């Protein structure tokens, strides 16, 4: 009986504490903003030798997984499917062999993730990924290189249509193309968290583009300029890092917003103004119609921490940041630590935005394990129900900064408490079962001895 109860406990705890890993067979996900769950799974080359053949045999909402390898083909996505590469840890490459567009999307609600897409043709419109007249597509976590346009968002959605495009270009590496991202005659899209580096002409070019959000991208080392905007209005552009020999070109474009409408804009490597608490005291002026009112004095970083689930901590700093780590001291004291360094004896700073699901009160700041004073060396910039925003300043050399605070009871802590409680209860049950069994044997032994003793 005890063994059976213990086995039941083990299986119950495994079910409570550990979710099954994602596999091809059981993977489900929502497609873009349309909340449509994937239906059928196809695998290339298991079910179909080519990616295009799998698309031709798929239905809307199906998922297509492509195993690692090089696929030399030109793909037309004309169904609302999701394409996943690199899911086994290898590299899945679609190679256009320097001819035409590599992947052309002609359907709404398409999701493309985890591919290396390279070697388009060298003519105008030849692209790594071309979104043509589509909405609600997600291009996420891909590597786009050696294309004419890395990503081309074309007439998605055109200005004369009422509904926005709602396409999202997210966390891609877009390098060594002629243009990194080009968008023409489109509005209402989002370009977020991409690394757009070393493109031969322009990192990001807008032509007839309105009301698009450009947030938290690294746009660096562009051959002509970082961002080129013409005949484009009402776009919101902030928390980007522009590190280029020529940062921008703006032509016939106005009413674009180059900050978050509160207190933070973009980092411009050629900004030469002074700052207060990491924000420039004077605007970064592009032309009479375009200006960043709150230029950042350091680069914007969006960094992830896992405890027990993923949390994002954003940092604005003029230091080199490394080794961002979260640890737990005792049961409810959390510690965020990060290493910083910069040119010796210069002034360094960090603006750090902390989710309250990670740390939420009673902060202490240590630099090299020594407390620093409030508000001279650190202060709270603002706080709401979700985030705490702190500012820390120091003299540059090699430092370790630690931020200590109260960590709320997390789902993981609840599960550990449940585990400990259930183990305690079942240990007590097993103890009493064993005690009863021992008592029963002892009682039987005593009765037997007594019977033998009184027997004539």
C-alpha cells in the first residue's frame, strides 16, 4: 500500500511541476493577432521534399516544420500557414541562388520563424522576404542576408485602405543586404527588436509609410544612412540605437514622433549634447519637421531573465553591460546583478526598468558589494503597478552592480510549497502505515508468545 501511494505521489508531482516539452506532434500556437490555433502539422522533408510542395498541400492554419539543411527554392506562401525552421537546433536555410525573391508572402496571417534566408536577386523588388498586400503576418527570429531587400513590406496596407497592416517584423538579424528593411505605401505595421547591421545602402527605408511603430532596433554600420524617410507621416520611432556615419535622411516627411511621448527617444552615436539622468538636455534635430526631443545618452538594451519564467529588463546605459543575472537569497530576497565597464574615471549610468513580478519593493543598491547612497548615487525615476524605474550613477571602471529587493511569491514558489506540503503529508501517511504494520506484527508476536507460554 505504501509503495502504491508513493508512486501516485511521484506521478502527481511530476504532472504539477513540469509541463511537457514542445514537440512536432503536440505543438500548438496562436497565429499572429488572429488567435487561430494551428491544425495539421507537416514536416519537410518527411512529408514533402520541398517547402513549396508542403505549402501547396497545406490548408489555412496548418504548421509546416522544416528540418535543418539548405533548400534551394523560391517559396510563395499563398495560404495562411506557419513555417518553422531550426526547431531541432540546426540551421534551416532557404537559398534563392541570386535570382528573384526568396520568400514571397501573398496570404494574411502567415508566421515565419527560425530560417536563414539568403541570396535573392539584385534587382529592385528582389527580396529575402516580400510581404505583398497582406495583413497580420509575423516575421520573427530569422537571419536575412545577401538580399537586395532583407524584408520588403509592400502595400501592406496601402494608404487608401481603412484597416492597418498589423504586420510585425520582430527580433530578426538583418545584415549585409543592400537595404535592410524597405517599406512602401503601407501603414499600421510594427518593426521591433531587430538587429539591422552592415547593410550596404540603408538600414531602414520608408516611402509613403504612415503610422508605423519602429521600436528597440539596433541600426548600425549602414553604408549610406541608418534611416531614410520620405513622404511618410505619423510614424513613432523610439528606443532605437543609431550608430552610422550618417544617421538619417528625411524628405517631405513630418508629424513623425521620435520619442515615447514621455521622456525617452533614441540613441544617436553622433549626439554631442550634455544630459541629465541619461537623457539629453537638448533635442537631436534632423530638420525643421523631425526632431528627437529626448535623445538617449546611452544605448538601449532589452535583456531577458528567467526566474522561473521569462522576464524582460530594459537598460539604458553608457557602459558596456554583461552578465545580467537574477538570483534568490533566502526565500524572498531577489538580486539582479550586472557587470558594467567603461572608460576609466568617466561618469557612468544605468537607467533600469524592472518588472515588479521580479522585484517589487525595499530596494538596496550595491556597487562592488558596497551600498551606495540614496538619492545621491541612485534614485527611483518612477513607479507604477507593473514596473519600477531606477537610475544609478557611478564612476567608470570595472564594476558589479547588485539590485536587491523583495521578490513576490511566484508560480514556481507556489509549486515548491505545494511539493513540500504534499511530501510532508505523504511522509506522515507512510510513517503511520509503517507504524501500524509494525504494531500489528508486534501484537501478533506477543499473542503468539503468550499463547505458547500458557499452553499446558
